[in-house]
């Protein structure tokens, strides 16, 4: 689906206005016009990301940066005038990357850019040296005779394809999460993957990996795509390639982090909740501007703009900034566990966690009776270049488990064509955010949340979704 | 000027053929057709860069990599069947970068990506800490009261503009080369510059800097553009910003490197020389694929293809791979000094040193009588999307001093729109080279060198050019 170009501000406002005149919504059309105007003139989402990335920076779960981020979020909610600001504790592992070095020793000498995968154990203190065996995918590794792998460093050289919806991610990320397990089954000494990213650059893309209790833990890292090319080309010349790897990642035990929550209390039905979310943690090498500073900025700004422009809505708008998304959705799981009785009050949930590209499609997971209303919201979003989608939304990663509890979700799907150029790298910084694009996200979230919070529509219960694995 | 699209191979060959039929050149039109076909079917330039970057990698002057590169170049010339292969010794300083770290300490903590500028002294062993004073340019620094600078780290935050011809480079690079001198005049303790590069990424762009005997030497580094943004934004908040800088660059004294030269001996006028050049050295963080592996590949391949396709030309084709371009054009200066009596025999010189983008314009610096011939060569290059330029060529950096000795030069001007995204960074690697673009360069150099080496045209003496500073 093509992204439509966004019309000028005036055209946009008139278009939304004329749409509202046509249907008997409880949302006041003057207010939507005001909201759109206010958002069109506001850099708030961008300013929030800027504040978070400059004043806090990297914030991997359990780190000093994470603690700063929690304090920052609480202060920012208060500064923005949210009615209720609170935290829910979440126990998180604190892992640190430390030194990460890789070097081709023979037949030629090359320093390679490598990052430890999140959760990897360290190599021995002085590193390890071994021959490299290259496989084209996790599946190929599973089919490689153990004798070809034992004692070696496995290099999984699977390339991620660029795609607007990020469809290239799934088929490749299994190598990141499962590579160490499969390599260890054949007694490899370490595993390196080609970065799960679409750039050709010398930034390595980190990300979470797993171990299995039935096989030994081995160190796992990602090579930048440029360095993966070098290694592959040298291996393809046919001579044995020997590599040294030195990664000094560490576990620092358990820490307390927090889901940080800000609410605009509803005036008529305060117990009914429109939940919009992002995650507060980031990886450690960049400043987490795209992942997920952008989401934090968008959802905080959308709620603030609604209150500022029209006063408090009928239903409560709850902005949840989840802890530790990157290392297993820990904050999101804790949220469900701690709020089981309250989940029934969530009218709808949405998460912004796909960078700062423009939104191009509005998907829902609503009960049948609310589909006409979904269509109306879609119509209101259309002037922003957003197309009507399907009723098969899964929401973002942190709200993926909500539909199995009956909670309706929506996906405001963003253009992710360039997202995986920066995702989980040191290069995920503020300068990657386009002001106009993030403002479009802010406007879309504001319109969506406003419409949901100022109507009696009830999209519950959500059509069933496979429970999270 | 827009780059024309390159027509299909067959069209291209027919076009060149029909052009040649029309004028009484001494170059045989069948041969130019053969040459174009051969080049269109050859990946040789790319394969040469690939070999250099994989088998040698980084090769800063005087380093082990540089020594490997010299041996590689000699072997490659021989392998390609050049008639004469020889080296001319060049004394070079060997400088190594070592550790380069920068960190904002207050008001927020940020690790910054920094690279020492080439030739910088080290900081004290444990680094230095100081407040930062930001200036917008070298000129602004010169106008800043010394009291505002003394004891501080100067940050020159001038942004390079993107331009096809690289015109953004000159106005910014003065800050790199002269920044330490001007900052030291006001008793600064160090200087950091915003990278001289057009990317927004966390790669720092290194490059040569100078000291002056009349002021103290201070350490000099470049911040990545993303990090320069962070530092500037924090400074603009108005509170004092304190930074730590630790760079452990070292001088290792003088080493012998070499200009490596391969010749295809002329059959009729072997003493008359068509010189095509590139430089063999590179910076140390990338593999020098664009700067200047691409040039090395293009000029070696062009000469080889001429010999292979048509046998030896009438005049000698001399391929010169200069030593140590990056640190003051040392090999090029040595070449002039050692070959003063021979310079009069150089019919024309060209250097490929602007990455691997397509050539879009053919400039000459020819004596009047040869301009009709320049026009003919232009006409032959037109099917490749190359426009006729002016007679004000300066050639590449290593041949810039030749016109002042009467040697004609040409510039086969390349599209440099993206060149300065990678120039002098760790990200200058093989994957940045587009096969079709480098092949177009190879074909253009082959046609140009073939035409110059198989005609009696004499473009000497070159119109005067300001001598190199």
C-alpha cells in the first residue's frame, strides 16, 4: 500500500471538519478541528524525544540510565499536567555489554565490528580463537552435521530484506534468538550472526537472545552487515578462516525498574480506559530515539494535546511507558499480572513502537458492533495519509497479550522502510527522526485517542488472538 | 548538471562506433568498439578493489597495511601483465590513532564517538577534562575573545553541505586542518570539530590536520555528526558543559613507503606517457574502498583492458599508485621531485580519487591546439552519460602540481553526492561500491587513455594553473 502524501494543514483541517459534520458522533467536530490544529502547530512529541535522548540517553533495563529514565518519565508526566502519575515496580535483569571485539586472524587480518547479543555470556577473559563455519540460516545450521560445527565459531549469514511493514524481520530474527542454542547442540564454541538490519554499514545490531537449559551456554554476537560481507567473501575463497572473539558481557543481577504511567482522568466514565503505550527502556549503544523514544514522545504528546485543547475527555486516557520491553516484554507481562482485574475496563489499547516513520494504515481488533465506529475513525485519519486496514490488528509488542484477555487493540501501522537501518544500533539517535513524520504520528494518536475517549462506543471483547508464546 | 542515464550496452557500442566512423582519428573505431564491449563485460575494477580491501584492508602510510598494499600492488600489476612494474621510495611519517574516547560529563552523561584527526598529538595518558566552548566556524573562532577560549575545549560546529561536485568540502575542511592552530592561539586545551561529512550517523570522519611552529600543539579530534548534534543541543540549553577527552595517538617515526608504478610500454613512442593515477594509501578505520581503492581498481583495470583488447598502444600508459596522499600528498610530491626531467614527456595525466560514483563530466587542461581533440574524446564519452566540460581541469589531488610544470591534465568528474557520507570513516568499505557505476568509470578511463595513447595529438603545454599552496 502506498503512503499518500499529506495535504497542507488548512486542507487537512477542513477535510476532517467536513467529515465530522457528516456523522452523528458524540465527539464534537469543533474539538477535533482544534485538536488537529493544535497538533499541527506543536513539536511536542519531538521535544519529548529530544529531552529523553539528551537528558537521559541510553537506558538498558536495570542500568543507571534506566533509573534516570524512570525519574525523567515521572517528572515529565507531572510537568505536562497529567492528573495521575504512578509507577508499578518490575523486577529486571541487568546485563551489560562490556568490551566486544572480533578479528579475522587468517588468511588476512581484519578487525570486525561486533556487538554482543543481549543476554550473551562472556567469552573467556582473554577471548577465544577458532575456525569459522558459515551457514546460510538457522535451518541450515540445524541440518549441518555436528562434526562440521564442533569446536568452531558458527557464522549465520542470513540477510534481512527491506520492507515497509518490517516483514523481513521475522524470518531472520530467529537466528538471533535461537542461534546460540542450535550452535551449542553441535558443540560450537560461539555463534556470530549477520546483523538483523537492512543497512549496509558498520553498525552491529544487537537484540535479545536465548539459552536453553539442555545445552551449554556459548557467547553470541552480531557482526555489522559490512563486516559480515567481508567475512563471507573471505570464507568463500575456500581457505580456512580463523577468528578471535573477545566479549566481556556481564550479568549484574536483579534490579527494580518501573512501568511509569500517566493518566488524564475521565470526566464521565473515569473507570473506562483508553490505553496508549510505548516502552521506556532502550538498548545501550544508541540513545533509543527511534526505539522507542519516538513512541514515548508520541503517546505522551497525544494525551497532553487532548487535555490542553479540549479539557479532560469522558473516559480516562492512560499512557503506559513499559519497562524492559527489549529483554522479554517484562514490564508488559508484569502489567497484565498486576492488573488482571482491571483489564476488563480497558476499552482499547495501542502501542507506538516502530520508529518515527509516518503512519499509513489503521488496523483494529474490535468486536463486531464497533466496526462502523472503526470505519469512522479511519475516515478521520484518512486526511493524514492513513488508509483503512483490517480488523486483525495485534497491537505493539507490549500489548500483544491483551486481546487474549478480551482487550481490543489497534495498530497505527508505520512506514518501517528505514527503521531497521538503525534498530538496536549505536546509530539510533535523535537525528534520525523527521519532525513532520513524528508530528503526523502525534496527530493520528491524538485523533484516535480523542475519538475513543469521547464516545460511548464499546469494542469489547476483542476477537480472539493466539496467546503469546 | 544532471547525470544522464546510461543506455544499454548495444546502443552504447553502436553510438561510439558511429561517432568514430565520422572523424579521421588514428584510433581505430573497431578497437574502441572492442574496448567498450570488453569493459562492459568486465568486473575487473571491482575485482581489484575487492582484492585490495579483503586481502590488505586499511593501509595508512607507513603501517604494516601500507607495506602489504605495496607488495599487493606490485604483485597485482605483474599478475595483470603490465610490461614494466617498479617502485619509487617515499619517506613517510607513520602515525597511529590509538584509543579515542570522548564523554560529556555534565550536565548529562553521554559517550561521544570521536576520532583523532590525522597527525594529532595525544592527550595526557589519563585524558583531559575541560569545559567546552562552541563556535560556528573557524572564522568565528578567530573572532572569539581569547579569554572565552583559554583553558577550554573548542568545538567547531560547522556543517558540510551535500553537493554533487563536493563543493561543500572546501569551506568546512579548513576547520579540520587549521582548527588546532587557531584554538591554540587562544590557549585552548584541545579542539573538536563536527565531522567533515554529509551523513547523519555516528561515524566520525578523520583527516589530516596541521600544527604551526608558533603555537603549542593541542589534541584535535572529530565528533560524528550525530554526536555533534547532541553536544550542540546540550550547549544550547545554556548550562556549562564539561567534557573528558582521551586520545592516545602516536608517532612512530619515519618509514619507507613507495609509489608503485605499472606501465604498458608504447610501441611507437614509448617515451611519451599517458599517466593515469590513484593513491594506494588509505585511512586506518575503514578499508579504503572508496578512498581510494575504487581509483586503484579503475586505473589498473582501464590499462589492462586496453592491452588485452587491442594490444599495446603507441604511447606508454603509466599507472601510478601514489603513496601517502592522505598525509600531505607526499608520494605525489616525491614523484615530481624524482622525475623532474621526465615530466615533459607526460602527454596527459588523470587521477581517479573521488569514490566510485558515475562520471558525469569531462574537463581538460589542454593547450589550444588540442581542444578539438578534447571535444572528440568528449563525444566518445557522451554515450556513457558524460558531458563535455571546460578547459579548466585541475586533475586530482596527486596531479594538481603537474600543470605548473606544463603537464596537461583532465578531470573525469564523478558524482560525489554520497561520497562524503563515507569519506575517511570506518564505514568506507566495499559494500558502498556500485558495480555498474565503477564499471562506467573503468570504461571511461579506458576510452580516454586509449584515445590519448593512440593518437599524435599533443596537448602540451598545459595552460597555467596556480601552483599548489
